């Protein structure tokens, strides 16, 4: 009786070409921007790629719904609408670059809905008009003998 040894068959290793292609696409996309913009966009793309990895999504196979789910996850995490909008704009720009470089046929972000932004400032300072009104009103209410301008050294005659 002969005994046979099981044959050793090496496991088939499929390299992750998607990862290499994605890294090259990200590098190409970011190469066209200056330092500050590149830093911001790389953060946005790192978060997007991390989200795709967490949800087992191939970056070049995502649909618009996946990008919108990413946006909802950012909103649930408490990110401001402006932040969410910028991240979505970065993702849309990345996929537009991928279409232009013929890495994908159609951008999943082509008709992406972005959060509505309020253009009213939340800053606690004065805008240009408020500052002008403030400076005009402060010069007209000075008491006699008090300079009307901070650099003035003595009383001024009023012109009215």
C-alpha cells in the first residue's frame, strides 16, 4: 500500500491593483494644488478612503448613494455643513479627475447633492458696513473739547 502525500499548492495571491491605482489617482489629483489646498484635500480624501475601506467598498466602484451616506455620517458626527460641503466638493473633484484620466467611465459624484450653506457670517465681529456706521456715529457724538479722532491732540471744530 502506498501512501500519498498531499501536494502543496500555493495560495493564489491577487495583488490589490485597486489600491495602487487609487494611490496613483490621489497623487495625481493632489499634484495640481498648492500646499494649503493639498493638505486640506488630502485630509478629505483620507477620510473618504477610510470610510470606503471600513464599508468594504472599492473606491472606483462606489455609487452616488455611497457618497451621500458618507455625507450623512459626517453630519451625524457633528461636522458643520461647510465642512461636509467641502469634503463632498473634494470627492467630486477627485472623481472628475478620474474620469478625465480615463480611470473610470462615469463619476459617481456627478449629480451629488450638497448641503445648503448660509452665507450669513457667524463671526462675532463687524462687517465693513457695520464698521463704517460705527465709526461715523462715534465721531458725531463726542463732547466738546474731546478729540473726534483717536490720533487728534486737541478739540476740533465741527463742520455741521
